[in-house]
């Protein structure tokens, strides 16, 4: 017994399933209790359509095929019925139903046999729906995985494009970075040279400052000595006496003092001139120092620009390091995506293997159906040859009948003609007899 045919469904279960699944919503219990050929044909047609084993176009016959028949009007309704019968018989046979489906079940249906066949088909519908419901989450998951795979592939292509853009930007900025490195090295070398020059200038400035302090001390001492000499001169003038000897002595002393004062004055002048010379030297040195200061300011500005360039260089370095980290993260994401892709490929291969197995099974079934169709085609050809032979015999009989009919018609015409001749002769004879015999 088939697992699709039993347990046999009750009439109420059949009605509820047909109505709930919208296979045949106009069915009633009366239809199943007393089925008609039209109702059974419609019911089997809807069941086969529900099982995707029959199309509405399958019941129609092509005009070219109808033209091959002698009386196509007689076969317009019979051909769809025979197609439906063959499809229902195939389905019932594939379900291993113990009761064989015959043409009588389609043309003169029985309620009990109809319920048996409908129960078998509906049990198979139950089984098919359960299997499809079990496969539905897998199909949905597979579709979801396909969508995710497409999304990951799009993200992967986007990340690859971004990585390529970053690599191109890094290659474009690499000459600029190298040039900045070279300029930075040159600026550092210039800064070291200017620092050395600044140290030498500071040493010279300190020496000149020490010399200026010494000259200021000497000038201060000379002025102090000049003041003291003036005071001494005033004291000496106050001590002048009337005595010539004393006067002579005082004059000599004053001469000596004056000579000393002149010497001191000369020394003061020379020290003043030396101080002026030192001041001129200081002025020149100050001008040179101001020039050097301007140069140092320019150098400081260059140093500041170099520091800014160094800061930009460090920022570029940090950006490059961030880009490297981002590249590493992208590589990790790429590896993860490749792993997911491998999993999806394995799943796809598994699904392809299952589909291939199903295709092979379907191919085997198709080959079996094809072999059956070939055998049926051979049977039909043999039957057609028999029909053609019978038609030939009928044609020969018809031709012989026509020839006999024509010969009979010719004989009838001959007999009619002879009868007419006899009647003419009889009338002539009667006229001749009437002319000879006397009238009473």
C-alpha cells in the first residue's frame, strides 16, 4: 500500500481540504456522493493543477492534429478527456494506489472509487505541503545568504576600491614626503650652522662688553684724578705767599702740578678718544649685531616654518600609520569576508550537489517517462498502422461498393430503358389491335 493513499480520508475531510486549500471551492457532499463525469473531470483537473502536473493548455488539441482525423468534431471533447485520463492514471500509478484507475472512473464515476483516488492524491498533497513547509526556511535562508553574499561582495569591492585609492594617494604623496624630508634635513643643518655662528657672536659680544666695562672704569678714574688735581690746584693757589723764594718754589710746584694736570688732561683726552673709538666700535658692533639679529629672526622664522613642516610631516606620518592600521583592519575584514565567501561557496556547492542529485533524479524520471512515451508512441504507431490498414480495407470495400452501386445503377437504367421500349411496343400493339378489331 502507498503511504500517500492511506489512511483513507473521509468525505468531510476531503471537502474541508478542497475548500481550505482553494483547490475546488464549489464542491459539496452531494457532488462526492453522486459524482458526474463533468464534476470528476473538473476535480481531477484542479488536483493536477495544484500538483503542477497538468496545465489548462494540455487539455486542448492542436488544429493540425485535428485535421488529421476524419471527423474532428467527434474528437474535440474526447481528446482532452483522454489526456486527463492518462495524466490521472500516471499520478495514481506513481502513488502505488492498489486500485487501478480506468476510463470508466472518468466517464462513469463511482463514489467509492472516486473517494479512494481523491484520498490518495490528497494524501500526497499533504505530504508535498509538509515537505515544502520544511524546505521553505532552508530556501529563505539560502536566499538570505545569497543577498548577504551580494552585500559582502559589494562591500568587498568598495573596500578594495578604497584601498586602491589610499595606495594611489600614498604613492602620489610619497615624492612630497621625500622632498619634505630632504628640506627638513637641510633646515636642520642650517640651524646647526646658525647656532654655531650665534655662539661665536655671543662670545665676541661678551668680550666687547668686558672691554667696555674696563674703559668705563679707566675713564671714571681719570675724571676722579682730574677733579682731585683741580682741588689740589685750588689749595695751592690759596697757599701762595709773598716771599719770592716761596713763590718761586710754589711756582715750580705749581708748574709741576700743571704739568701733571696737563699730563692727566692728555691722559683723559687720550682715554676719551679711546672711549670714543670704543664707542664707535660698539656702534659698529651694535649695527652688526642688529643685522645679525635680523638674520637670526629670519632664521627663527625659517626654524618655525621648519617646525611647522616637521609637525605636518609628523601628521602625515601619523596619517600614514593610521592608513596602515586601516589597511590592516581592511585586510582582516577581507580575510573574514573571504572566510564567509568560502563558507558560502561550500554551501553553494552543497546546494548545487543537492540540486544536481535532484536533477539527476528528475532526469531519470524524465528518461523513464520518455521511454514510456516512446513505448506508447510505438503502440500508437502500431495502432495507427492497424487503423490505416482497416481504413484501407474500408476504402477498398467502399470502392467495391461504389463500383457495384454504379453497375447496379447502370443495370437499373438499362432495365428502365427496356421497360420503356416494351411499353412503347405494347402501346403500338394496342393501337394496332384497336384499329383492326371492330368497335362494339
